[in-house]
C-alpha cells in the first residue's frame, strides 16, 4: 500500500475500510478549496435503485492496485452524511460532514465553502 500520486486514478475502484471490508466504489474526489489537496472521496453505496453517495476523508488513505483503503470503519462511513448519486454536495452539509468524522471545520476567510468537486 502506498499514497496515491493522483487519487483520481482510483475512481471507479472499490473503497475498503481498515479491515478490508468493502464500503463501495469511489465515484469522485472533493478537494479542499484552500489547499487544493484531496480531502474527501464520494463513495457509491447501496443496492441498484437505492444507491447514494457517502463521503469519507482521504487523510490516511492508501492505495493498492485494485482498491483504495480508507482510515475509517465501514459503519462510520455508511452513517456519514449522503447525497443522491446525481446530486452535488451542498455547502450547508459541509460542517456536519466534518463533525461526523470529528474533524475541525472552517470556511475560507471570506466565508467560501471548504470543499469543491473537480
């Protein structure tokens, strides 16, 4: 396992927790708007017709040739704030997302949102 040089290369591959239990598939990456560093991965979970995107921090994540290993347990990830698979993360959900994982949340100096999808 190693850190990804370009995390976007793992879009579409499975996301697993520390016990290597599959959480879902990596759908997209959300970047910290202040640093341009990858901050959260959006992971597709659920059954066909009932799928949603949950968000998991990428801090501490490592990659293998066939999956992305995140530092958080599957249950915590599956209980994270979510959106529909055709939705976009609303700025109002960002503080709750950080709080869910016990992370500090702060908007930009002019109140701009913290996460952006690229």
